[in-house]
């Protein structure tokens, strides 16, 4: 990376219904790559046709996606950025309304009408993540990120409450996280040696236990199998929700872990130069910029030019967001975020 700023993977609902890259999504991402970031990551791209978690989601499950992905990877890399495709399956959050089939999860989840995947289907899921990584490599991306956060399917496998399996993918934490390590091993085996592989985790919400996520992070960092770990913290300065861990920042539980050659990136309300510097001063290797990248395509350059730079306050107008190279679908989606868009 040419600097320590990465465009965070952001749901934006801008691609076509079949997962093919749209002009709006291309424009949104490449504009950020031009803005001085060192790494640009796509939104979550689903690895199975029926794994779509939100309307207008980018796809990576078919060779039909290759032309768009190839164009995108080249444009990002032409701006001196590392290009990363995030790989994803919505699991129980990939609704029947979106996909036309019953949603799936690690186990049956009555609340979401989801059925548990069989051992054979879990094996196919692993294979489809690996195949999507190979597709990303073919398209010219520098690497992929395995999305194990925010309550999507891989996080559902990690969860001690959602995962009630009795096969090798259930029971102990080691078994519940096996799916992620099997995906990593497959990508390492079938992609080139210098292909970048990372994992995103989130330590709270969605039936996750902080103690367990810390252990998973520790295993990933110690394994020397990934290039970086991406911790989505909601707020890099917050304390943990669980009382027994309070008294220090949530971020500190991850920055204190031994990481060898593996890098650690953090995300969560990094809206100004001071917070970005706080993360780096307190042990993060780089910062992942989400909302601030929406509001300011040139955020790294803005911070470089002004050590007191602060993002614009919310809400902002639709016209302002259009000027920042967001398409209408993305703007409409942001309109569902409380207090983000005026009107």
C-alpha cells in the first residue's frame, strides 16, 4: 500500500440484478481510488447466485461477471491502488424475496425461515468461495477478502447460538471456524503465491461473543495464512458491550495480539484526521474508511493536507452525494440510514 488508508467494503446497491457491475458502481469505486487511497475494496460480492444479501449486489459467482470485474480491477490498479474483491454469502439474510429460494444458515433458524446447510452443501459453499477467488484473480484483482462479519453466513457458522451443528463444522469454536480456514486453505492452494487473502470479522452483535472472536482473530493472525485481518468495530474508540471486557477500548483487544507478518486494519467511525491517527498510534497498521469515504472521495489527500481535517456533518443533500459520484440507488439506500440524507 502506498499509504495507510483503505476504502472500506460498503454495501451500495448499485449493480445489476444479475450481479454484473454497473456504471454507477464502477464510477463510485474508481473515484475513491483516484482520491488518494492505498487500497480499494469492493462491496460484498456474493459467491452463490442464491447468496444475494441485498438488492443491486455485485456478483462473483459466474464467469458472466468477469468482464465487469476485469474492467474494475484494472481501473483501480491504474490509480496505484491495491484492488481487493470482498467475497460473501448472505446466509439467513439472503431472503426468499431476493433469491426465490428458502434462505440457508449454519443451522435451522426459525425466525428467518432458514434451513441449515448439509455437510455436503457446506463443502460446496467452501468450493464456491474458492472458485470466486480464482475468478477474482483471473479478473486482475490483487486479492480477496473473506467476509466473516456482520451476521452473514460465515459469521452464522462462527456463532455459538446460531450454529447448532453436530458435524465437523459445529460444536467447538475450532469446528465452527473451520469453514473459514478451509476457504483460506483452498484459496492459497489454487491461487498464485502472492495473491492477497484477508478476512473481515466483527466482534459484537449478531450472536457473537467477544472472547470467541478474539480467539478467532488470534488464530488467524498466528496462522500466517492471511495478509491482513479486517476488524469492523462499529466505533474504534468504543468500549466493549460485554461488562467483563469494559474499561478499555474494543480495538485494544485486537491491536494487542501478536500478528507476525500479518497486518491489522480497523474500521468504525473514522471520520477525521485525529481518529485516523489515534488508530495508527494505538497499534493498527491501517485504517478502513467508510462513511468518510462516501462524504469525501479525497479523504486521504484531505487528511494529508490538513492534520485537523474533519468530515462534513450529517445530514447531507442528495445533490451533494451525486457530486461525490454516488448513483441514485446508493443515495436511496443511504436514505434508510437515520440522519444521513436530508429529506
